[in-house]
C-alpha cells in the first residue's frame, strides 16, 4: 500500500458521506448531531475552570469588606478619596442577597465596579435578577426589607453571575458605624493580594475532584464513540458495492473510516454551534444557586484543540475497530451469520487493571500523603470502561438463553440475539454514568462526616439569632420580634465586655445583660431578681472571678492602641452570686464572664452594648424567617441574622458536591438527547422491516411492545452490571480515603431509578416516530 493510499481512501469516504444520496447524508447528519452534543458538553466542561476563575476575579475586583478587615489598607480619617461602606448582606428564601450601603466622603471616592454613579440616600442600584424579583409577587417580602427606590442597574463588571441578587444603596451617617468588621472606610475596591500562596488542598478533596471529573466525562466519551457508529449496517452494505469494482477489504475499511471522519468533523461544527447556544442559555439560568455570564464560558485553547483532534481521530479508530469482525464481500456483508461467542477473559482484565492501579493507594486517607493523580484517573477510567466491555457480553449471554414468551417478547429477543452489540452500545453511556454516580454517592456519603461538624446549636430551642448593633434598646428588640408573625418565642439579651483599666486592660471578662428568664437560658442560676449580678467562672477563665469583686470599678469597652473604645465606668455593687454552666446554653460553649440584670447597670453603658435575640419560629407559618429578617432590618439596617443548624459543612466539600450536581444535570441531558438520537437511528434502520411486519398483519401494539422490550432488557442488564461495578468502585474509593465502607442503598437505588427513568422517557418520546414508520407504504423504494 502506497503512502498516499490512506488520504485518498479517507477522502473517498468523506465524499460518499455527502454525495452518497439520502442514506449518506442522513447518516452523516445523525452522526453529526450525536457527536455534536458530546463535543458541546466537552467544550462547556473545558470552559468551567475559566468560568470559575472569572467569577473569582470579579469577586476580587469588587471586594470591599476584605479591605476593611485588612487594617493596612484602611484609611482611618476621611479624605477626598474615601468611601464608607457597610455590609448589609441578607438571605431571601435560601438565596443570598449581596448588599452594600455606600457613603462617599469626597469627590474622588471610588465607584464600585458596575456602578456609574453613587445612589443618593434612600436610593439603590440593583442587579437585573434582583430587579426582576422585586417586581414579581414572590419578591414582596424582600421589597419590604429594602426601603429604597430603584434608580439604576448594576453592570456586568459588578456581578459574579447573571442571576446574582445584589444591590448598592446610598446612606448617610455610616461613619459612626465603622467597626472594622462590617463597616469601614476604604479608598479603592479590590482584594488584598495574598502573599502566603494559599493552603494545600485536602488529599481526599483532590480525590473527590478527580473522580467527579472522570465520572462526568466518561459518559460523554462513550456517547461520542457510539454516535460515530450510527447507520453502520446500511453503510457496510453500501460498501459491498466497492468490492464489485475492485476494492479490497482494507480499502473498504478506510473508506468507512472516511465516512465516520466526515460525520465527526461535521459533528465538531455542530458541537461548536451547540456550544454557543448552550453558552447563551447558561447565561440566563441558575443551577443550584450557581450562575455565570456567557463571556465566562471560554474553553481553554489547549483543551479545545485536544477535542478538535481527539474526536475525528477516535471516529476513525472506533470504525476500524468495529469492522475488525465484519467481512465485506462483493455480494454482501457477512454480518447476519451467527457471530462467534464473545470472550469474557479480556473484558475482565480492564476492571482488574483498574483495581491494580488503585490498590497501592488503599488507606491513605487525608493524613498519609497525596494520591497519585494519574493512577487515580487511570484506575477509575479502566473500571468504568470495564462496564462498556462487559455489557455486550452480558447482553449476549442473557438473550442467548431466552426464547419463549409473547409475540412481542419473541420479536425483541430475536432482534437482540442478532444484534446484541448494537443494543448494548445504546445503553453503554447510561450504564457508565450510573456506575460512576453510585461510586460517587458512596464516596460522598462515606467522607461527609469528616467535613461536617456539629455547631452545638440546639435548633429545638431557637431557629434564628439576631444581632443588632449599639443604640437599639434590647427591650424594643424583644418586643418587636415577639410581635412578628410566625415568632413563637424570643430571648433577648445585651452583650459587652469589661476590663479593670480604661486603657489596655490586662484582665477582661465577657458580660451578658438580661432579665432573670433570659439569663436562665444562658446558665444555671441560684435565686434571681432584678438587680442581681452573677459570675460564671470556667476552668479556663480566672479573670472573671477577680473582676467580680464588690466595690471594684470596671470599664465597658476599654481602649487599645489599635482600636478606640467607649471606656464607660461601672462599679460592682452588692453581692456577686455564682452561676453554673448550662450544657444547652443558648450561647453554646462560649458562655463565660459576668451575668447582670438590667437594674444593676445605669443607662450610660448602653452605647457599649450589642443586643442579641434568640428566636424560635412557628413552623406552620409560611415565610416566618423572612418576616424576622424584615423586622431586624427595620430595627437596624446593619443587623445580622443567622439561621441555626445542627451541623455545618466544609465550604470546599460543598462546592465539589455542587459542581457534581451541575455536571450531572448536563450529563443527564446529554444522555437523554443522545439516547433519543440513537433510538431514532435504530428505528430508521428497521423501517422496511417494521413496514413488512405491519403489511403481514402484525398489530402495532405488538411492535411497540417489542421495541420497548428491546430497550428494557439491555438497560436492566446494564443497570445491574453498573450497580455491581459502581459498588465495587465506591468501596475501593472509600478504602483509599480511609473511611469505613458503607452502602447508602437509598442513593444506589435512586441512581438506578434515574437511569431507568431517562430510558423510559426516551422510549416514550420515540413512540410517535415509531407509529409513523409502521405503515405499509414504507416498503416503497427507488
């Protein structure tokens, strides 16, 4: 064979794909759609790192509170370039709303990104998504919380996502609220550069990330490999004509590879178009509270080039591999004869090789070094590829032993016996996806405990905690919250701290002020009446007992060199009683210091106190949480509200899980779309057969059931096999992470149910075209 034979034969196959009549271009179009869907998802996946980086860059560029917390960057005095900014973030129906109050102090005060001019006091500029929400009926309670007039829209540079809820509101008197945490004075926007280089990521989280990427991308690769084989039987019959004019077997295979190459290249073009459409759609939707702008989704040039090369190359290789057992002769294709039984031994080598790669990393966990990324990726890939290798053998072995049953059952079984490989290819992608999903569910469930810790909050005694800054009487807070619809109970107290000296005290103590009922929710008290003072000394606290001496003068909010305080004097009078710790204190395990009833203090100390309220809600009242937020905002725009939870989870772990859900949503869409295309291609292949059966009197109901059985049998086998390998992979990954091996059967069954549901939906969608194909006039030919 000359060196130029390959290019000539491939070029001939490309011409056949587009000039071979209706059959040629229909097959090329189906291949292009199937490949295009996979390519689009690959491009979107390769764009995710850029999208995350773009979100982080936008967030850094608009950072303000980070500057306030970083003392070196904050100006202490007002100037022509200074701006006072306050954090007024809020939540609305489990959605975060980013809010900032702005007060420019000079003509050259920095504008936030995306804002053309400062809103005046009582006005605000909002993100497009927030403007849309405030105009809707769903945003009525939020509108009550934000008593500002909308005068503009925040531009894209000031937002991290297209569906982000954010606003900037004008205010005055903010300088009095500067505390170095939630409010401060800045002269620019932008994050402080971190010179530390950041912390190294937990090895188990690295393992999770690697497995998520492999599990999400493997079904895409399987679907692309399946798509390039659409219409293979008809194509091979057409190639038999080449043998009549002198082509040898090698040439026909190269021509077939050329046809697949044409479909793959056309699929790249389709994929680019699908990617552009998907990118625009992604800019208008929000998945699991995560949104992006279309401009964020720019694939890495290297990864995009790799996709552009790998897809056509894989199309050629897959076609040559598929034709290895097909004999194309001048008078026909030897494919309908009974093929030799598939061998099992080499198919078992793939998962065994995967286990061999993963075995050396057993038990490493998070404390015994990093996992080898290449071995993890290779091992997981081989185990999942093992599903695609074992499924054709399982389908063949199963259907070979079946026969008796209804007419529809026999039709389906006979078809599967003749083309079990085609049936297995249709469900390979869903089997790989389910196997990977089961393994990931086991891994997430197994390591979740290591990244989840108890908060110590008793959600049976309080659901929300409200903190209001200086100047708002605690009695008013308790009264207004108690009158809020949906509030069942309120415990309101004030907090502060004292020292033995006005400046730079050496001994300090925490102070909690409230009536006897409120203080009993914090600690165990002896007899209590208004005017009493208690000391709650813990083993680690020796200062409180020394400070709580009758006749001693203490100072609320004393000053240090770096932070001015109020320095309000207060003298301890009368007996100081001893209190005991309470395990279920509303303050948790941070309770210590002095407990004081209101009459023991004078009103002069009020400016040095912060008020807190612990709120228990009535679960039968809708939107009770939102109403508490509204009351808190009316009391003080800078009020903080925290929702109590029994546990809290690592942010990195939560981000990885969110990424998995987003990716799984996209993959499920691809699974459904690709399965539908494959099903339609199979129906097109059998058009004349179906028409002939109808012409001979076969009922349409029988044929429809046969098509359903032809899909149900392989998917049942595929889900069984994927479940077994998924459990095996999940157990191995848990062993690697050092977590105990447990099986979350609910998650396993739900994953299998999702896979079965996708196939059922595709089957139902394919019924209308099936009914159109079952007509006697389908026997017409040219």
